[in-house]
DNA sequence: CGAGTTTGACCAGCGC
DNA sequence: GCGCTGGTCAAACTCG
C-alpha cells in the first residue's frame, strides 16, 4: 500500500450500496464457550487430515458475521488489514467464485468471504466473520482513513460517516433480542452502532429486487418483515 | 527465500 | 442413507 493516495483511489472506485448485519447462526449456535473458534490461524500442529482439523462430534461455532455489499471493480477491497487467501469455491447459481480470506495477523481469527453478485457483477459482497484482536496495520502506520469495517468493537456512527458509503440496514427487533440474550458485547456494540442508521436507510430507498435476492443467502429471513423490500 | 495465491481434495452439515 | 454444498486444508506454484 502506498498510503492515502492509493487507498483513495480504491475508495473512489467503491460505492457501497448496502451493509447488512449477520448475527448468530440460528441452527448452529451451541453453548460451548470453550470452542470459540475451531482453527486458530497459524496453528497447523493439530492438522491430521485435509479438512479434518475440526473436532468430531462438535459443531463449529461460528463467529457473528457481518456482511456488506460494495460496488467495486476489484474483488478484494482494501480495508487496512492484511489478508491471506485460503480457498476459493464456485458458488451455486453464480458464475463467480467465492474467495476465502483469513487475517494474516497471528492469533487473529477473523475471516472474510468475498463474492461477486451474479446479477450485478459490479457488486462485491464481502462477509466478515469474527473480530480483529489487533489494530489495523495500516492504522498503526498512520493511514487513518482506510476502510476498516472489521473492528466492530470500535464501530460507531462516526465510522460510518467517515466512510460515507456505508449504510446500515434496518435490523429486525427479533434479531436484537436474540443477540442480547447471548450477552454478546460485540453484537451489542454493533447493534448500538446500527441504530442511528436505521433512519438514514429510509432515505436511501430499498434495495432492488435482485440485490435483495442475493442477500437472502446471508441475511436471516427475519429481515424480511421490517425491511419491506419490494 | 518468504509471503501470498491457486487448486484439488477432504470433511461436516443439511435436505431429501 | 445419500448426495449436494459450503468451508477448510495443504501442496504446488508464483511473485517480489
């Protein structure tokens, strides 16, 4: 990265359309606080077989996910963190593959998925999973206005305003309740950060049909009610 | 040479 | 139970 200029260039290509929040995995939530994240990146000592690093009989507990759509020419958006690609898969019903990235920082378990909308190839859907345990390397180095969505714990309205392309969705109350029940500070922070943007969202109108369609994959259906998408 | 990418294989979960 | 799909691993490869 070459600091602000390059990043501005990247940012200028982007027009964030929509940001959605993904919380909990309804069917996969499991009360097993010991296993917060199955694989710690960098620790390969336990690998026995390909794809078999996970303990048998235990469902992986997923971190809350946080996704947003970005209109961008590039698949992998610069967000201030360093990512390492660890996989790519063809996506059902889409000619575009989904790429899997992991934060290269040791002990940081954050992952992200990047895929392109098959209905609007100019739209990139990025899904973050987990929370960075460190600061953005770029931030540390002084590039303070890189896009850096993952540190959700630090997300607050000013973040979105700085990166004015970001817009939060209208969260369904049920989802909020679910998360509160889980006493998840991370989500609570997220929810708090979201609230002020529910109003903004109304100004932006609703997502077109095809955008919503592709979001169904990653947005719980409970969004439907309040989002009132066409 | 180290860091990152590509790619095929593998496993787990889920729906039928 | 079986097949499909998503997610991950890791060897091979590329690049600076």
